[in-house]
C-alpha cells in the first residue's frame, strides 16, 4: 500500500479514535477492581488482577502477531475489541448469586487480557503500514497520545460512574466503549497486501513467532521499564486511599495528562536524533518518578510523582514502538511488535505481582515496593548508556 507523505489521513484519525475508545474501555475498570475484589473477600489477591490480565495478553501476542501478518490487521483489531465488549457484560455476573466468587473474577480477568493481546498489535502494524518511514516516531506518538487520553478519561469516568450509580453501570459503559471501537473499524481498508484465509493451522506457533531476535534491544528496555508500570497500576488505588486523595482515578488521570504533550514531542525528536537517546532519558526520569512515589507522604507529593511518571511514559512508549518497527521487516511487523508487547506484558505482570507481594496490604510497605521496582528502570538506563557507547 503506497504511503502518503502526511500521517494525518482519515484512516489514521479513525485508528486514533478507536484506540481512545478501546483504552478507555478497559482502563476505566482498574481503579475500582481492587475494591470489588476486596468486597468478595479476596484482598490478598489484588496483585493477580493485573498479573492475570497481562498473562493472557502476553500469551496471546505470538498468535496476534502471526495472524496480523497472515489474515490481516483489521480482523485482529476487531477480535481484540470483541473480547473487551463481551467481558464488560460478564463482570456483573461475578457479583451475582450464581457466580459470587473470587475465582470467577480472576478467571474473567484472565479472559479479558486477550483483548489487549490483539488490538494494539493490529493497530500498531496498521499505522506502520500507512505512515511515511521518516515520520514513524511522530505517528506512534500521536497514536499513543490517543490511547493515553483514553487511559486518562477511563479511570476518571469509571470512578464517577461507580460513585454515582454503582459498579454495574461501570461495566456496561466499558462494554459500550469497546463496541464503539469495533464499529469504527468496520469500513477500514486492509493494508496487508498478501492475505490468506483463516485456518486453524495458523494457530500453530513456532519459536520464531514468539521471539523476533532483531528487536531484542527495544524489547529488553520495554520489559525493564514495565515493572514500574505494573507496580503503579496495582498499588496506586490503595496508595490514594492511604493518603486520602479522594477519587482513586485521579492519579491515573494526572500521570496520563502529563504524558500527552510529551508523547507527540518525543516521537518527533526521536525521528530526528534517534531512539536510544530518548529512551535513555525516559528511563532515568522513570527511576526518579518511582523514587518520588516511594517517599510520597502527602497527596501533593503523590500527584507530583504522577506527573513525573507520566512524562517518562510519554517519552518511552512511542519511542520504543518506533524503534521496534525500525528494526523489523515489513513482512514480519506483526511478529516484531508481538515480541515487544510480550516483553511489555511480562514486565507489567511481574511488576504487579512483585509489588503486591512486597506491599502485602500493609501501608508502611509502599516505599519498599516502589524502591524495588525503581531498580529495574535504573538497569534499563544503564543498558541504554552501554548500547549508546558501544
């Protein structure tokens, strides 16, 4: 498919809108799920809410990558949105008399993770197909900006819906947003030149489908930095309550808003000066953010840490995606992006589990959890410095 010289086409704007709706759909649940699990008697399992979600997201990446490179980008995007749509209607059943159990909620989180295993992979590959190579970082930045706005809008909307109407309207709204993200995709023109019909043999995964050696460096950086993200999304709701912040979605809104403008700028700068220098700075800022969180003692310092955290995420995320596409061949972009996303989900899941384990529902252990996860982003910084010198 011939690429235009501009990234701002109708197809690109539709992808950004779909991404906004998709990320808002599942992120609006994050601040409320720990309390929901606690109400079911499963407070000690909070770390599993994110870990199980990211587990299936990671396990599905090789399949989504292979299908993206064979049956097409659009079907893979649609499948991810459909899973998100269905799961939204199943959450209310967990609290019903028939499915009122901790295991049911954790199982549903396991299934829900398939949505993020498919939708972002197909979307990133589609964007890489339709934008000029020399503006790839900028395009990924704008796409990430759309998802970030959804991540900011979702938790704030979710907290308001729960406080005003209860949990069930929250879950149904999540499904509605996922459905809208599907509708937008219905008339999208497929960009994969050589498509094949789906057959079950396409789900037979080899080692090459799981790992693309060419994108080892951006995948390793993504893995190390994602530990901090897993810790933040797991502990921020409880930390908000401990510091009496009020709205449990406020921290997510603050860090996401702070990442918005920097995403676009970082993408453009990485197009001009390279990916590694931007990622190096982002890893260092991320380390600082986790240290600020570790020593936060007031709502102000907590939200300030959220601002710094958002800046680091805004620099790191689109740059890592662009670097991954840079190192991949057009024929295996799905597999390359899947490799990077597997690293992302592994880091988030392990970070969520590790931080929840260190926290142990004891407020005096927040600092320990954030300090330990800060070590991983520091290692990412040192690795990038080494790569830059080499």
